[in-house]
């Protein structure tokens, strides 16, 4: 089953990058998924992954948690190189919608990608050359943790409401 559907249900796809005219010809297509995989690894390690992924990819989740596989490996092996709402928990999606995106479905140029570049870009000629290592992940995860904490303080903590696993409300009183 295609859990991503159209682009409205996708945060990012590696092929959007590797298929672009400006993608470096000397890099494998997988390099286009490093930035996506690092966010996925963070979601996996912070338990913000969807029930669907827990069911369909249980062994792969364990491999990432044990650092035997990277988030990029998970992205390509379990998500077909695509990252979307089907991969994250409700809380993870609420965060991604404003940190990865701008809350209206467009890329947030001051959010995740800017933090990724500031943290890992250094003197690299392009961000596709960031090495898919746990050392790089750890540096980025500290930033993601801080951004998530800031977001939680601003928005309040989530609590389940109703019977559905995909329906949440803000404890702080929002609908």
C-alpha cells in the first residue's frame, strides 16, 4: 500500500533531490536522503514514529535504535526514499509540520534544513556531501532536541483525546 499518495502527504523525498538538475553527478542517489534519514533517526530514537512503522518495520526500528543501521538506511529500506506523515506519530507530525514545513505545507527555510546546514554543512560545497554517520547525527540531534523542547514550551504538551490514535489536542487548551 502506498502510504504517501500525492505530494500533499509527503514532507520530502530523496528522488526530488537526486532527480534535480543541480544534484551532484558524482554522488549516489542515497546521498539525497541523508538529511531526511537523520530526522527519521531522531524520530525513531525519541519514540515519535508511527504505529504503522512500528508494525511494518519493527526489526528495522530495532536496528536503528541499536545504531546498526542509520536513519538513511531506514528511509530507503522501509520508506521507499519518501518521508511523510505516515512515518511519524501525531506529536511527531505536529512538530514536523512547523519545523520541517511552515505549517501550510511549504518547506520552512528557517527550520530543519537551516539547522541541518548550520550544524553539519561546514565548508562542504553542498549539503548532499554530509556524511551519514552517527557522529553527525548526534550533533544534529542536540539541535533537534532543543527545537522540540522550544516548540513544546510554546505550544504545550499533547494529550490523547477521543478514541483515535491520530486525534490529539493541546493540553494547554487549544482545539
